[in-house]
C-alpha cells in the first residue's frame, strides 16, 4: 500500500486553503507543515470560514502553532522566502508553492535544498524548470526525476483543453481568447496608486482590462499554435466564477451541434472529471465549487458567417485548479523517488 504523501503548503491564501479543504479527508494525503505570512489565528480562521465556499463542517482545532484534523496535525510556520522553511524537519515529500511570488528555477530550488522532495508551483515559470503539466493535455509525460514542476494557471488549463478538443475534432488555424475573470486578491477595493494604471482602479467598481499569460504557455505546450493564438483578460466585479470566450478560425467549420457533441463526448470519455458539460443557461455563480477544470456552455456556441467559431467555458478559478494540483501531486507520489 502506498504510504501517505506528506505535503507542505507554502502560501495559505485562496489556493492553499482550497487545496487543504479538498485534501484533508483523503487518506493518501497528509498536510504536515503550512507556511504563510499571516498570524496563525488568522490562518485557522480563514480556513474554517470562507466567504465563497462557506464554513467547514468538520472541526479543525488550533493548538498553539499546530492545527489538528482527524488523527493528523500540521504545523503552522512563519512565512518567508523559499529556503527559510526547514522542510526536512517535517519529512515533507512535496511542497506546493501557491504564493504566486516565485517563478524562477533558482528560487524554487531553495525548497529542494531545504529538504522537499519535489516542488509544485501554481504559476507558470519564467525560466526553464523540469516540467510544465496540464492534466488532460500532457500529464502522461511526468517522470520520477522531475523535481520542479509548474501546474500553470486555472485560465491556462481551461484554454488548453478547449483548444485540444477543437483541434483534435476539427482542426484550428488560429485563435483569440478573452478570459472574463473574477477579481483577484492583489486588486484594490478602492482606487489606489499602482504602477499598472488600469489595475490601480477599484476591482469592485470596474471592468478592468488585464494581460494574461495563458496563450503564451499554451503555445509552448501545443507548438502547433505558436504565433497563432493571443488574448487578454477582463477582470470583473465578481468574487468567483470566470469564463473563457474563445474565438477560433477552423480548418473545417463544423456545425454548432457538432461542436457541442465533441465537448459532450470528451466530458463523458477521455476527459471525464476534467471537462464538464451543460445544456443549462448557467451564469458565473453556477461555476462556484466545480471540481472540473472547466464546464462547457453548449448554449453559448455560435458561428459567424461560416468563418469564425465562438465557444465559452466556465470555471471556478480556485477550486477546480486546486483539485488538479493535488491530483498531480498524487500522480508524482505514485512514481516513487528518483
């Protein structure tokens, strides 16, 4: 029987807390150390009471600097930079860095130097690391020698899966995307001085154009789209629930019914539990708590002049992504040590 995977969480913000909520009841996973900049009382409080996902049903107690859940415990540690947390003292197998602050190999290597067996980072890297993985696209490529692995981002994963289904079924010449994204924790509630002038404006009062790195990283993983895909983000005044609006020029233009059927078949077969599908007239809040990477909206499919295809997929920009991170951690654990 595979021994439990001992996980250290570096960053206990939204993604980190979602990962804990999803994994703490899974017997093959143990959270043993959690590092964050916040006070331990605040870390425990925000874990138990979430403004989006609600109050946790199970009792998780705080005793000094340790939280106790079921028969397990996890030490809460003062946050810092990679390398300052002694992961070897807690016999950590894998560190999940969900701070979003460290995207260079030399920074992430410090987790390894401090005793972590592997590092999963919840952002795309800025330089060469061992592997970039999106479940449903290239997760069959993981190798036991991989030490530093990126899970990209929620938006990147959705875009990749949408293009995968369309390209394999019909062929895609080129594409342009807009991610209509819930506001994020680094945006101000009121207008505030920032170097990025658009992002200096109130997140809850405006629709704010923003950059996205999703097309760049999708084209790295799917080289047939090099220089053929671009896009942007629009951050909107909702706390959760996002979508990708994808416009594609097809090699062979299918009918709306054929497009919907391709996604429906993917959701029921090769990409089940990763892609969801609905015929219901859903809105952004209906995506909250969705464990899939994306939910395809069949009612939104449209074609313009027989030349351009528009498809839309919804996603919970924290919950589904956190599921994929834990699944990847478990997949690496099943490979054993290098």
